[in-house]
């Protein structure tokens, strides 16, 4: 158990709908990262938050958005869903973001499997 | 060409064999990660390294920054080591979360 929790575990929805994925980082971790894993693209970095602020953006679609709340949990919102959005969505957390050249191990949550029908 | 390449793509071994998975990258990096993804989908971080060698139990990870190459070794392999092993790098100067992933090596260890 990594200490990172994600809900829900599975989500089945229809095209055009909107869903929210939730992530609670390990106690004390300020950074949260979202990744998407699809069959054709593999693992891709979506976005990172550090202590409530957006820190870095990857291949995140405009239809997707995220935020990190004062209690440090994070939500990933996916809207106008398409069939191609079906994937595993992982959240990870680490102690701190990039600072002084020091990088920290990331701890991954169990993932949310999204199926868009 | 992908910035992170792994080989082999698939690997089948007999229990007890010594296993090596390779990762080559073409960008400047601050750190390299080895991840393990279980058949159920969960991802575990095995190592994060920026130089030299790290060991944890039967797992050893090495990196050669000059050659832009890393290897993951598993000694005395066991069926429970069956998983997908993924190499990922943090680009130099970028956010540590902005990982670039290899496509993974699927390892199957037969009893």
C-alpha cells in the first residue's frame, strides 16, 4: 500500500459526459501528479500540483482540468468524454517538487479505470 | 524515435535466472525511474537514480549518464517478479513529475 488513495476504482460512462476522479496523497506529500495510461499511448504525464498551485503541465487536453485543494487532495475533471479517453488514470504524490536539484520518489495510487462507451 | 527506449519488449525466463532489462534515453536527465506495474494495474516505484548503482533485495539498478543508459537486474528471479517494468526519465531542468516513459518490458518468470 503506497498510502495514495484514488476513487473511484472503476468508472463507466457515456460519450459526452463529465466525470471527476479523486486522489488523496500520502500524508505530508505536497506534490500530486496525474498520469494517463492508454493502450495506444502508454503512460503520459498530464499535470502536477504543488501545495495547491499548478506546477507543470504535460499532454493534458483542454477538456481536462485539475485542482488541488487546501487539504492537498486533488481532483481531475474530464469533460465531453470521447471513446479515446478510456484509460487508466493514475495519481502519484511525492514529498516536494523540484527544488535545489533534488528529486524525490513518487508513490502511485492504485488508479481509476475509466471506460467510455 | 521515442526519447526513452526499452529492451527487450517481452522477456520470458525460468525461475532462478538472472534477468537484465535495458533502458536508453536521448535527452538530458535529472533522474531516471524504474517502475513495476503488476498484472492488476498498480504501479510501484522501484528505484530513482541519477548516478551509479542502487540495490534493493534482489533488484539492482545501474545508470551510466555518459552513455545515457540504465539497466535493471533481477537476481534469482521468481514467478512473483512477473510484471511490466517501466523506465521513465525526468528531463533536465523540467519538473520532476513531467516523466517521459518507455513502453515497458513485460517479464514472465516460469516456475
